[in-house]
C-alpha cells in the first residue's frame, strides 16, 4: 500500500490547532507578497513558519521538512515519511510527499517541485531557516538552479497576531502563571534548584501547557549572576537571590515571565536594583504603544537604568517578540527586537516579552518581566502575578 493510501486513514486536519480559514488567510497574505515580489514558489523549512502557514507541528523537525506555497495553486509539503501522518492530522494539506529514511532530502524536494510543475520557475527559499543545511541548499541549487532569497517573508506576517493567536498566547500566559506561582511557593532555604524547576514544569503542564521551546531558568546565589544559568542541583541558602524565568506554551504560542525571590537577609544592593528594574519595566510599558518605534521602549528603560548608575548591569536589548516557537527558544527568533536603532513601528496585535535584568556578575541577578500585547491605545501585561520582589 502506498503512502497516500496509508495517510488517508488519518482525518485531514483532525488535530489542527485552528480552523482551516485561519491558515487560508495567512497563505493569502503570503501569496500577495509573492505576487508583489514576482516570486512563483516559496519554500520554507523553518518549523515556526511551517506551523504558521499550515498548522503542521512535530518535535521531529530536526529532520528536513519543507512547505511549498505557490503564488497561485495549492501548497504542498515534503517531509520525512514517518512525519507524514501527523502532517495530515495537523494541517489541511492535501499534497504531502513523504521520503524514506536514507533518501536525500534535496532530491525528494526537487522531485516534488518537478511533479508539481514548478521546476524552472522563480523559486524563493527561506535561507534563514535553522535546519536548512549547506548541503541541502547546495543540493537544491544543483538541480533547481539559483534560488531567490525568501528570508523574512513569512516572518513579516507573523509580527501582528490574529485574534485566535492572541487567545492562544493568553492561554499560555495563564498556564505560565501557574508554573511561576508553583516555583515561587517552592523557593526557600534548603530546597534544591531541581525541586523548584520540577514544581514549575509540573504545574504549568498540569494547567495545560505543551512542551516549551526552552527550559525554565532556575538559578540561585552567585550562579544567578551568570546570564542563562539554570538548575544544577544547588541548594538555596539564606541570603540568596533566586531568579526564575519561565514560559508555557499553548498551540505552540508562548508566554514568558521573570520573577525574583529574596531568601532571608538578601543583599541590600539587590533589593535596591530590583526597584530600578520595576521602574524600568514601567517606563518601557508606557512607551509600548501604537505609533512608537521598537527602539522607544528600550530607550525609556535604558534611561531609568542609567540614572540609577546601573548601566553596566544591563548590557542587552529590552525585549523581543514572542509567539510561535519550537526548541531551542521560546522567543520568535529575529522577527522583532526592542533595542536601540530598531525602527519598526509598534501596532496593535504585536506581542513582546520584556525582561529587565540587572546583574552584579557572579554575585546576583535581579529581574522582572512581562509578556505584553500592544492594544489600540497602549499595551497590557498578559501575566496576572504581582511584580513585587518575593520574600522567602
């Protein structure tokens, strides 16, 4: 029995996150861009873009998969045969080409393109996709000729979330609230970082979260002063600062949050700097409104930090867009940043994670963040937990 006959046993779109019209609308917007740029066929192998445009999701995206969307006609997908079944369940794609293990992905894609009649046409490929290897790209060009650069086309559409996308992020925020609350309650002297991480993940998953794009960050004492350190069996001690950064995922849409706990007699400098973080976050939120640029919230937060004399403790961007993600990140890659010189205009429907962190390196970090949606008149935080320093 052929693959088509086998996968036809799976209900088309039976496990899709959204109704078909949501993906039809997204594909129509992409086709308008293709027509504008005189592109006949768009190829993307990025897990996030594939999900955005078709609904297909799998933790097996480490094996090459590619969604092809023509400027006029039906989309089709080339994917590992083992994944073709869930591609049919998660999407509404009628044309799925599965290739067997050991078969060259570039050859499989080239054959599908030829079968669909697009060989020799103007084909653009998403060159920024993480799992488009040099070998696969060169293999495609050897058969298809020069490929146009389609990087950023789908990402430009993902900047502004639809009502269904915003609802999914809201759900992720509720699930993340549950995880963060469990982590805060678990944090006290004598408890290991692993115990705290386990409490966070158990609560978020029980609340409805799917697997997340990146693990929670749970770090205490001097290790908290190292950027992106996370649990490693250390036991919390009295006098520690403990930092938790968590996320949850709903229909692959993420929400994230930072909170800080002072355990016992924590350093006064840390307490003072936490107040600076709160003020900087509030300043950023005041600037997160339609008509401003993505650089404005960063400049507002940076000004607060500079006035407090804490400039050296804040050597990063103020935030980044958040939404669809697969490992290894819960952010949206390079779609949008809140940073100096980034002149993209803020509009309703954009969503950002805004982490304000101050580090006394190798001593402690204090941090606060919110996942924030741009509204018609300003912005709103999607998390519901208090932003005050937690005492334990």
